[in-house]
C-alpha cells in the first residue's frame, strides 16, 4: 500500500545575536521572507526538500545583511572563511542528475565544507561534496576544487567581502567586540524526505582556520527519520552539546517545541552560551528556540503560507 503523502513544510533562520541597527531590520525581514518564498515555491510544485532547503539558504547567502556567503564576517586577518553543511533523510533522496563521481561509494546523504573562500555559495559546495565525492567533510582548497566538478562558479576571495562586512571588521578592531550568526533551513517534502542545511561566515574576528558548528553534522545541522534541525550561535558550545543531534533525538519523547527549548537550555549551561535552533519533525510540526537578544525565523506550510517571526531572548515570538 502506498504511503500517505506528507504535508510539505519549511522553516528557516537568519542567525541569532544582537538586534542590529534599526535601519537594517526591514531589509533583513524582506530577505527572510524572500528566502522562505523561494523554498516554499519548490515545495508547492512537488519539488524535493533538499532543493527547497538549498534554495532558501542560497538566497540568504546572496544577501549582504546575513552572515553567510557574500555577507560573511571577516576573520582576524580581514578575510572570509566560510563553513556549511547539508544532510538529508533518507539518503537515497540525495541523487545528483549527473550521477556519482567515478569510484565514489554509496551516498551518505551528508556533505560539509569548512574554511572555504573562493565560492559565493558554500552550501552548494557542501551539496557537491555529498553528491560528487565519497567524503563527508572537506576543507579549504581541497573543497574548492570540487566546485569545478559540480560546475559551481568560483570567485576571488575579495569578491566575497561586502562593504558592511569590511566596516564591521574595522569596528571590531577598535572595540574588540565579536559577532556571530548563521543561516539555515529545514524542509519536509510531500515524499517524506527531510533536509537540513546550514551556512555561515563564522564568528567575526575569529582566528584564521577556526571551524565552527555549521560544518559539523550533528552540531549545527542534522536530519534523520525523526526530523531535522539547524542551529546558530556560539559554535564551540554548539559542538560541545551536539545541539542538533540531541534535539532531534529528543523527538522520541517530546514535540519539536519542547525539544528545541530543552536544547537551548542545555546550551546555556555551556559557558552561558547564546544560540538558537529551528526544527521540523516528520509530521511537519515546527520548533524554534533562542536565548540571544534576537533571532529571525520564517515558516511555510500549506495552511499558514509564508510568514516571518522575530524571537526575543526568551524564545518568544514578538512579531
């Protein structure tokens, strides 16, 4: 007997951290809604969870107000180093039209990259690792070589530095302040596949070579038969708690709302860390939680359509 179709759903985040300048907030909100709409349109047309999550994240990577892709913050040397990962369940849904690379092992449904600086959309490079190699995580120049095989356009590192990121780097040098943020998406399609994707420029002013949670499957990204999650915040603490893996595991005995709140409560115990998490379960139910000053979320399902939320430090939706 054929299985019952799932109700498509999508949730995205634009990072957790400081509220930011008032002049940027309307544009950020429009960017979030545009990203959610791009992913939602794919799901409405019967497309895959993987394509929907990727489309949403790519949209945010291309927007200079988000800390990913072109908007990435700069490290201590004033350069961009980006991390990203993607995971899909079941892995059989992660099939590239061109077929696997020669000699590649069966796909795991996981791909990740770290410390890359020559591709505009690191989330697409993470997908290429999943689809064109037998590996899970690749870094630096080795990862960037995969771009040619995947027909992804490369760029010069300086082309990734937005004026806003440069200004932020100069300000941090004067004040010794750090900022963090990430973008991510989780999607469920009509066939029941769940995909999670996360992309970041990392902590502003980080040491060159530092890798955060967004490249670590189980920490910043995770998906299995129970659901999927994407995280944002202090990467070191998120890695220590394996935040997304533990949150998804909690779906065995909790709904997504409780699972995400419990995950952030555990995060707070690690160096009083700030962060946020979004989640979808196999029923298309949403979960989100946050303990930073601000976190932006956008949602889609066939009943509610596309809508945006802003979460305060208590994780409460305030608009």
